[in-house]
């Protein structure tokens, strides 16, 4: 759903926005460029670069929004993205965004920027939250201590924006000199002599190398002589041998101690004992006991809003009233009048017509459902509930070789699996990323598909909805469990920031929903039309009949579905939601009984990922892994559907 | 303990201890040569004392390169001295919060057998939660008590998992053998000296550090050692 393409980065000096995760970098980005970058209340919303431009002194300057980092020595792929930008791109100005209430974590990055020798301004965002917690920061003193401009802001209220704009013109190269002690300083000196001149200081690169930054290896290969690489490693080992604890840890400690010292001089705290209701809500959401009813309430409300209000009330309004009573009949009349040829007439208004099928499905059935879903999802994102959910499910994810953090890409998959596959970058090891990618491709329905499914299930009962959730979750869990045994590699530790619980800001929800709907119309609708055209062609050439006949033993015999359901699976290859929409239409026409609905929905949920998702899988995980995942999923989806059909009929269960 | 020894004997023992201790530290840094030891020792007669120690069978000197290495008995003795010294440093810095410069002087006095016996050292070690390193980050050789991880003495320093919900504590050390883990924790501000508050233990541990709430696994929480405040 983060639908801004990562355009090729243009040459020239840039403004780069960096900072810890979840401090509001994307909000500041939006204020400067007027472009909406996805903004939420959890770390890891931005995993790729977003670019925009800012008119500055008569020239358009490129602004880059980067994924959040806690240190510029990366530990996961999204953090590598940020570090690489700093090493490789010429910098006009860096805007470092800091959460004013967590100054020390921000200053650790400031220190690293200083060491890199880069110009930056420090933005103390969420100034209001810091104040309400009784935190006072002496801005002038802090500016003097670091040697740069410091601007307090409240991004979401546009406070401090004017000052920030002015500060962008003033490049100051701050100086905080840190002495890391004899041995490390000696190592720095020895490494510096081996390094080439680049954008950032040799001292900073030396420190990264000493800290054992593996992700620098590819960079080193391009910038250092072949013979120097083993030399660098031996210097590192030499210095490391003088310490018991890892150098990276020691360096971090020295930096943090320095930050604490600066903070001691500029920060004061008043006691505030009132804690707003949001604090309690946030605590309940992650309470070992109350967390469960909260989760159920969230599920139920989402179901009511999306599955009942969106998928029934709104769809009824659009499909039956708008399309059924007005658009389709009048279009049919117009088309019949204008186009005498039946072939072209069918192309628009036939069984597989662009208006009667593609547009009706995409606008009348799916749009109201994804629209309501995007609103509900935006509320969840901005409240800070998702990280708490991640914490609640940590133990379950552990059994799948993952940990709670993996819940984020999985839940985001409910928005769009393609983007969620990108978000898998926040996982630290390859094994974790592969498992997350597999599970997303296998069984996490995206918003459109989920909406259609909820709409169909809502037509039966809430119990069947729960049963569908149970089956899909169970399958996901079992596959995850097996995958963690089969796929080699390590799992990482679960340490995870929990942002404060907040009342979502309606304008942000509105922006987010609108830009997501725009994305849906731009990306999904053309594919729907393409799918319809394929079906139309197959139908006219008689191939469809052949395919239906060939697939009949599986679809009719094994899954126990009517032959027409084959069409839904066929278009499901393009997009699973489109396939689901096909099933929806079948069910509406009364051609599926509740058992068949459940079986077909479970099968289409587990069905192959859409074209876009497959592309991202190949890009992120490589062709081999992506192919293996798809080869597993395709037969597996039918297998689960078939087993379910067999169990339901075997026990004579009538839903 | 060596009460029966004469004062002169004890003085002699102390000089040997000092020299063995220095040798140990130089070996740690890979710089243990006769010249280095004699140069860094405060003992004016260090060179001749080294020869004596060699004749007692505590160390071996490679007369070609001047490299000094421990023999088994010497290593065992030096290990105990180092352990006493570093445990003493921990005790002084954690419990009495003595300034760095003074800490060194006191620790030097406490490191001798006639001051701190084995049983006392092990009790202090247990009391401090079996710290793996001294305040300067150097390894403390493990004692018998650490192998058993005994808790007969109520420890002053304990794992984060032993805190009760709502308690505040200061991180004393993190005992993890995984480098990546230490790096990650430190990037989030979890380092010795940070003050944390335990918020909840289930379904995962949640701690508050400054204005940040962090969720972490029990595996990690077990490795963070804290002192209640």
C-alpha cells in the first residue's frame, strides 16, 4: 500500500530525512514535499526510499525519506537502505528527526552523523507529547552543545514548519569529538590509511568496520583494493582481541554515555501524575488477560464495519441499486443501440463483459469493501494497536521460527501482500524473511480479497466467519511450523519498540484511505479488465470449455464445487481478490451452498499470489525461492480445500 | 588463610601476586615479555623476581624472544588473583559506588589471599549475581560458585526476570555471548547504567526505559542483570 514508486534517484545534492523508527520522518517529509508518504504509528512503515521534491532557493531539490534506524550500523535490510544512502549520495542537508521524549536514542544517531562529517539540522518532533509528560528541553543549550540548529516541531499540527524551512538553508557541520580510548583510536588510525575519499569521513567508516558491520562488505569490495580487505579484517580482529565485549557494543556504550551527559545539561523533568485514558487503553491492549478480549473486540468491530456495513449495506447500494438498476441496464440499452455486432456487444456487456463483469466487480463489489477496510485498517495503524498485537502473538510466532515482529508484515498483508512482502525486510535473518514471504503468499488475504470473503461469509453467519479464520490460521501455523524445521538458518531476537497509544488523527486517516483507494483503482482495475478480456477470449474461442472440462475432476470431483467455479480460479491467477469476486457472484446467484462457499473461500485464500506479489517475491527473495514457494502453494491450496470438503461431507456437517 | 605466615613471607607473597597479576593482564593483551613486565611493574626488582618465579615453576620464559607464559600452577594462582581483584572492583563500583580512581587502589589491596579468602570471594560473586566482567569490561575468571550458579546468598544483583512488576532497577551488566544481541540491545539504549522499570512479564517482558516501552523475550531478559533502586 506504500504505492509511491521508488524512482531512480536523480543526481545532485539532496535533502535526506533520517531518524529513529516511528518518530515522524514521513510526516516531516510530507510537510516539505507536499507528497503523502504512508504515515502510521508503528516502526517499520517505511522500508524503502520515498522521494519528493522541495523548491529551495530557485531549484527543485530532491528530498528522500528513509527507513528508521537506531544506529547507522545496520542490523536489518531496511536499515542498510538508510546507511547506503548516507554513504553514496551527495548531501545538501540532512534533517534528523528525533522523538523529543526519547532524546538520547536520537542523539546517538546525531553523534554518528557528526562523525560522518555531514551537515544536519535536528528536529525535535512530538514536542507536545514530551511537554505533556513533563519533559523540558533547553533548545538553545542543546543547539550549542551539538553545534547545529535545533527546531522543536509538532509535525502532525504543522508546528515548527516555518522554522524548519528556514533552517534548511543553513548548513552547519557540528562537532562533538568523542575519544574512544587508546586501542580503538589506534584501530581507527590504522583503518583510515586504507580507506578512499568518499562522501562521509574515514573515521566514521573506520568505526563501522571496527564494530564489525557485515553489511559494508559489498561496499568495501568496490572501494578498497582486494589486498586491503583481509588487512582491514585483521586490524579489526587485533583491536577486538583487546576487549572481552564486542567492539560494536563498546562503541555504542561510549556514545550513549556521551549522550546522557549532553542530556543531563539540557533536559529537565517535572513530575506529572495524570495519565490519560490512552495510556490505560494501550496497557489493556497488551495485558496478558485483557489483551484477548481487546483482540476479539477489534476483530468483531472490524467484521461489523467491513463485513456487514461495507460488504452488505454499501455493496447492496452500489451493486444492486447503482449498477443493477441504473448503470448496467442503461449501458446495455446504449450499447445495444450503438453496437449491432454481438461480439463487441458481449465484450462490453456480455457474461464476461468489461462493464458487466470487470467494472461491476471492481467498483460495485470490491471498492466499498476495500474502502471500509482501509478506514478500519488506518485506525488500527495509527492508534498503535499493531505493535501491541505483535507482542501478544510473539509466543505463537516463536513456534514458526519467527517472533512477534513478524506479525507486522503479516497484518500489513491484510492490506496488500505485495507491499507486505517488502516489509519483510524488517526481519533480521534470511530464514525469517523467507518464512514471512511464504506465509504471506500462501494464506494472508489482501484487503480486496478479505473484503469480498467477509462479504460472502457475512451472508452466512459470524460463526462460519470464525471457522474460516480458524482454518486459515491453522494452515498458516502448520505450514510455518514445518517451514521453520525445513528452512535452514537462524532466528533473531525479539526486542521491539512499543509506541504510545494515540487517538488517530482523522485527516491522516482520510489521506491514507484516499491515497490507498487511488492506488487500488490505478493498480487493480486495469488487471480486472485484463482478466475479463482473457476470460472473454477463452470463452469465445471455446478454450474455456476445455479448461473447465479438464479442471472438472479437481474442481467438481475433489472440491465439490460447480464447474463454473473454475472461472473464478482462472482469474484468481491474476489476482486472488478477483477470483474471490467471481465466487461472490456465484454465491449471489445461489449456485453455492454454505459448505461450498467455505471450501471455495479456503481454497481461494490459499491460492497462488497475484502477479504483482510474485514480481516482488522474485525481486526480494530471488527467482529460485519465489518459484519454490509458488510450486508449493498451487497444489497445496487445492489439497486443503479438498480435505476440507471431504471432512465436511464425511461428517455430514451442514453449515 | 595464611595467618601462620610471617609478615616478611606475606610481603614476598604479595610481590609475587602483583607480578603474576601483571603477567596475566599482559598475556590478555598479547604483550607479555620480560621487558614489558619489568617496565610496567612497580616492583624495582621485577626482573630478578621474574627469574625466581620461573624457578618456582610458576611461569616459563622463552629466553630467545623474552616471551612469558604461565605454567599450570602459576596460571591457577594468577587466575585467583585476577578473580579477586575484578570481583572486588565490581563490589566497590556496584555496592559502594566508589569513584574509578579510588576503586583501583582498594581493589589492589583486596586482591591478596590473606585479605579475601576463596569462600568470601565466592559469596561476593554470588551476591553480585556472578558478573562475567569487571567494570572495565575485562573477563572475571569463573569460580566454583559460578559453575553452580548458586543463589545461597540473596543476590544484590539479579536477572531482570527476578524483578517484580513495577520495580525500578539499574542495569549492572549484560551477560550474553551473542555479539549481535549486545549490539542490538545497546542500540536501543539498554546498556549498563541505564535505569529501567519492569512493566509486565506476560505474554512477553515489557520494560520501560526513559519514555520508551520495549517488548523483549524472556531469553534476553534473563541475560540482563540489574540492581534494584
